[in-house]
C-alpha cells in the first residue's frame, strides 16, 4: 500500500487538493511540478521545465500541461483542470479522479462511467524527458484517448501571452510532432509509442491564472498555446506512453523506459524512504560536475546550503559516492575563491563568511559518519589550508580580531543566513561578532587540531589549538549574558539580546566553547521560546519585532522572513543538542518531535519539506516548496536517533 495516498473525497475537493503540490526532477537540473490534481497554480509549474543555458541561467517552462480526454460513443470527457479568472475552473476533470498515490511514481486513477484509466508520470533520469503512461484498466465500449498539449516556452520568471511572434509551424517525427515556438529555444519532441493521428488546431487558451502568484502579490495570468491534439484508440488492458523531450526517441523503446523508471525508484512506503526520494532531487549532475540545489522551484546552488545539506542528503543513506562527487566540485570552488580567481563552477555565495566554516563542518560529518582515515586522506589538506587562510586574514569578508573571534561587517550587506533585505539594506543587520559564525569557527579549529595531529603536522595542530583556546575564552566573555543564553551578535560595545536560534549551534556542534551547564541553558531557552512543531522560530515571540506570518506581497514577506518564522533545519541541530546533552532520556522526546515533520509530507509539496513555516499556529508551510537543508537535517536526526535506539 502507498504511503502517500489520497482518495476520491480529498481529490475532488479543490479546497483540500489544490494546495498539495508534487515535484519530480531528472537529477540534472530539469523538473516537473504541479498540483496533485494537475492544475498549475504557480508560474513555476509545468510538466517539462528545463534549463536553457543558451538563453540564461534560469529554468524554462516548455510543456505546461497535457489534457487527456476520454471519448466513448461520441461523448467527450476532458480530464484536465485549469484555473481562469473569477475563480473559474475548467474543464473540471478532477471530478473523475478516484485516487492518487505516489508509491514509486505519481499515479492517478480516473473513472468515467465504465472507463477506468490509470495515469503514471515519470521523469527519465538525466534526460530532459517527461514520460506519461496511460493504461485502460477497464472499458466496456470502444474507447478513444485524446491528448492536448499546452505550450509556454518561457522563463519561470515570466509569462507568455498571445502574440504573432510565436512560430505555429510543426514538423512530423516518429509517431508525433516537434515544436519550437521561439528562436533560441530547443525543439520540443512530443511522441507516442502508438500510431496516432495529430489534428492541427492551433489556438491560444487565454487568461490561465496562477493563484499562488496572486497570494504573493505578483502578476498571475498568462495565455498558453495549443498546437492541436493527438488521438488514438486504446483497448482494455493496453498501456500507451506519451513522451515530451528535447531529443527524438525511438518510440518502440518508450514502454521499456517507463518500466525501468518505475522499477529503479525507492518506494515511498515510510517516512525515511520518502525523505530519501526527496533528497535525491536536490543533487544534480551537469556535464562533469555535481551540485546541491538549495531548493525548488527557484533556488540554485548556494555554498552555505550545499555544505549544510550534503551530509544529510547523502551520508545518512550511505551514498558516499554522491557526497564525494559534490565535494569534488566544491573543492574547485573553494580553491579558486582562496586564490582570488573567478569560480569556474556554478556555486553562489562562496564569499559569505560562514560558507567555508560550514565546509569544515561538512568534512567533519564525513569523518564521523564514514571514516576518519578516509576523511583525512581526502580532505585533510583542504581543511588545513582553509583554516590557515582564514587565520592569516586573507578572507575578504572576515577579520580575525586579537581576541581570536571573527568579525564581519554586516550593516550594508547581509552576511549571514539571515539575509533578507529591503531597499538594498539588511532587515536584520547582524554585524560584528556573530554568534553562529564564531561557534562554527571554534568547532572548525578544534576539528583541524584533530586532523593535523593525525597527519603528524604538530606545528599546525599547535597553531590551531592556540587559536581555539583564545576563541573559547573570548566567546563566553562576548556572547554569554546574565540571563543564561547567548547574545546574537556584538559590535562596538553593543550586544544584541534578542532571543534567536543561532545560539543552538553552540549546544549542538561536536566542539563547543560552552560548558555542559551553559549548553543546557541555551537548549532550555530554545525550548521555551523558539521551539514549534515545525522548527525553531527565527525570533522569540517575547522579542520586539516578532512577525511570524510569512504572507502577503514581497516586501511584507521580507520583513517576516527572519523575524519569527520557523525553520526545520535549525530544529535538526536542536534535536541533536537534546541527544548530546541528555542522552537516552531524550530519545522518545526527539521521536515525538519528528512526527511534526512526518505530517508535513502530506501537505504543501507532498513527500518533502518546504523552506519555512509560520511561527504561530497552525504553522502553515511557506516559501520554496522543497528545501534541501530542511530535508537533510531531518534525515540526519533520524539516523542519529537510530544510533541511540540501538542501545
């Protein structure tokens, strides 16, 4: 039985089904995304959304959707669903849905009178090709199936509207046609593994509306071009496969490819396996390099997100080869950055002060979860070089002060993960000595001491130990306050007393500048003021400026982004701190906390975890529909919990 399954009652109720989205990727940058009733509600939605590097670095929606129509005795039953202005939905094909599940691939069962039709959708691995298989499970009369493609050929950031520049020509290929609406775009091949008739009936479907864009205060409607439709007979028990891709395919192979794509997928039959499937979608292979996308549908590869996410996305599932492939790409970026050269790899924000410190943590996790010997052999020298480079004061955005702490200038530009801005200035201007940056700094120094000792580089080990000792002494003096928690940042005699979650790292990391009593006090503050069922709040409700609802236009959302919203990836470190400080006594507590994240797999984008949540009940999911750091940290906690359950 499928873990992610929804019945007729939910599917036919648009209030319940329309907010649930589904995402699939081909692991090389392209994706397919819509709602579980196949009604696009975002401009980012589409059946085939691919990068077009010849145009820009954005993804582009080529095939927006594909309407299927069942025809019996001359009567037509369109299974499609589109939203138009005025809260109008047409042709309301969702009323025929009997069930939806996502055990291996998204599968929808439709019933139209005596017709029972199954639709399975899959993205071919490492190919820009969406495959949809229709199987007539039951049908007592002659049945015809009509497939009508809706084309967009535009960036995910833009809309298309009826125009005379669109190329309405099509060319015939094996059991299908090709289209290329605009110069510069790739040719789209639409083919079927059965002889069919293509009826050329070009038209624009005007005023298609995307309610999620309305909610976010953006323009929300466009026109989609339909070149015509494919039509063919289908018999009871027969399966017919439709393909849309950027290259022509031998249609006789489509059934075999569909079978293979279903077979190789990990079944989504429990909490962890579902997260594994989600994790695989963030890791993309492009030409000779591997990356971690920060999230879908709009994020690219960002250094901080990549290093935080990588251990959870790969090592928890013993996929060390994927970890090593991404780190191979990351090393190129790190070395180029330290040499002051342009990065030849597509990793953003390597210059952020915490990026290389998270890289050290990422390497540390490899040592803890795989092998310390392998870690030193593969990454020991890289770690040493990074730490010496920072200590030497060569990082352009970090100053190593005499007290050993790292100082960053964050007044003019956001320099931490709390990076929302308004009018070009940081909304949360964290500057000077920043608590998590210096926590990571201490952890990295102490880890580097261990590594250098094992490499028999005693001079380096001594240098790092002396620096760490200085940091430890200064850290408590600068950040610890009389109330029993850590200030968020300190600059020019000012200490920021707002209760934020950035102090949790001092309680969770392998090496902490705090003693056990202090770590427990930090953990207790996070529990009392920041913990929600969906993550740690970015600001305590008791603090001034608390703004927990991530809703409304862009500016309104920017001001709420780090002022009370809850973040699951922070809860990963919170739960790790619980286990480290309290041990076995907190196992059942952490287990209960995970329930809040398992519930989320059935909402928002099913099978994954969104970027953030409102900080107040009912803690609605917001932002990017699938976020790498959140999925990764929950996976890492699940595996940490397994270690405690073994005893």
